[in-house]
DNA sequence: CGTTTGACTACGC
DNA sequence: CGCGTAGCCAAAC
C-alpha cells in the first residue's frame, strides 16, 4: 500500500474546490489556499504567502491540458484580473469563457468581486471534507452598530 | 543535478 | 497607490 504524495492530494483538493465554483462567478488563488488546512510542518504565516502559489501550480497543470472537468477559467488573482500572460492564447480563452458566462470586465480589465465574487460552497460540503470557509472578496456591508458614515452635523 | 522560475500575496516603503 | 521583497514547494531548465 502506498501513500500518495502530499502534493498530489493537495492538487486534488484544489481541483475539487474549483469544481464547486458556479458558472458566472470567480474565486481567487488566495481564497482557495485559505480553504485548505495549513499543511503539516509549515508555519501558518508562511503558508499564507506560499499557498496561493501552490494553487497556481495546481491550476497550471489542468490549464495546460485544458481539463474539461475543472473550470480553471473561474480562478483569478486577488486584484480581480487574469494572471496569464496578456494576449496569450490561454488568457484569451479564459476571458472569452468568463464573458460567455456573463462575467464582465471593467475598463482596467478587472472583475467586480461584489457582483461576481464567490464566497465558498455550503457549510456541509466544507465540513464533510474538513475544509475551511474562505474570506469574502466582497466589500463588507456596513455594520449597523458602528457609525459607518461620517455625519456632518 | 544545482539553479531558476512561477496562473500569488501580504507587507513595508 | 505603485514598487520591491520574501516565502522555501515543484517543475522546468
């Protein structure tokens, strides 16, 4: 009986998560990284910075094969943009697919998280796989308790 | 087989 | 708000 390499399991988890992203929505590399528990032997603050890069590696593998079971085009960077080389065939394919799903880009080629951002799957789905809920990329709604607006009177 | 690079991101200037 | 840097895994050179 052989133990699968940690890296293989990590990739599988990443792809599993990406499969949950609904059409017309997007998720960031950082969000996916946060959903996966910090691997053994790695400091949490270190994983915070490196995790997204591992997610990028996992995505690159399926992007190259254009794996149809993984909607890799719904994964973007924290700025809301496409991270593939601008003008390249994969980048164009990603943008075309997103626009076909109704996702729109602004004048800076960025996507509005408030409209198209994804905050993760159901709690049940997460709990069954021991995964965590990512932070939302949407701008937080103003708390009713806190004075949210500067009153001029 | 040692180096370099990478679909990234948080943080300090 | 833009730019440079660290991070220490994997895959490509």
